[in-house]
């Protein structure tokens, strides 16, 4: 994929209208420039308002909203908290590997790489074990939309996952 992007030039439009690059210097320049933002308020107005129904994270926000949310999340990612997560992450790693051993087969992505971050985030957020499987399904559905929606069925799945996650969060908070 990277070779295909490189063959098209330093800056390539995506099917969503975003731009992609494999150039580190160009990416660094864009990320540091105040001329670029995540969202274009003028474009939002052309499309009839904001795209709040499909905001998947604070990464889609410009300052000051992004800055405010980042400040709220910062304590959870302090060096002290990060070192405390080590034991919990090790425990999750061992649980996933034990499950794989019990099954007698192992797919690195499906059985380890995909569920590990969701299991860790679930633990960090205090999602009860009974909800963890649902949380993983809904997280995977939302994650599948990061590169864009590819069908109406996909859009319905993402909307359903978003609604169900909101319900889980409401019950937690």
C-alpha cells in the first residue's frame, strides 16, 4: 500500500477527500503548521452542520475542543499511571495467551493483537467483564469506520455500535 501511495506522489487524495502521504518531512510539516486543522468549519456548513454523529474520537477535533479534551485525558496517561498499567497489561497478555493455548491454535491478529488494546482500554475504563465482549464488538465496528464507510450496511453497523457504546458509557458513568 505504501509503495502504491509513493508511486502517486508526495500527497495523495483518499476516497474520503482526505490526503495521505508517506513522506515523514511533509507529514511533520503539516502536523506542526497552524494552517492545517482536522475539521473545516466552512465545509461543515456546506454539508448542513457538523458531523457529530460520526465523530469517533477527539482526534477529529480542532483546538480549543481538542485541547480541552486532551487536558481532561492527560492524568490517565501520566508517567506514574502508565507504569501502573504495566502489571494490568501483563495480566491481559497472559489471559489472551492462555486462551489461545487452550484452543490449541493461534491467530496473532484475531487472538492477540486485536483484542489486547480493547481489553486494556476496557480495564482502564472500568468496563465490567460481562460487557467486555460487547465493548470489543462495538469498538471493532467503530474502528472499521476509521477509513470511511463502505456501504449502507456498514453505516448501520457503525451507528448501532455507537448507540450501544453510548448506552454502556451511560451505565458506567
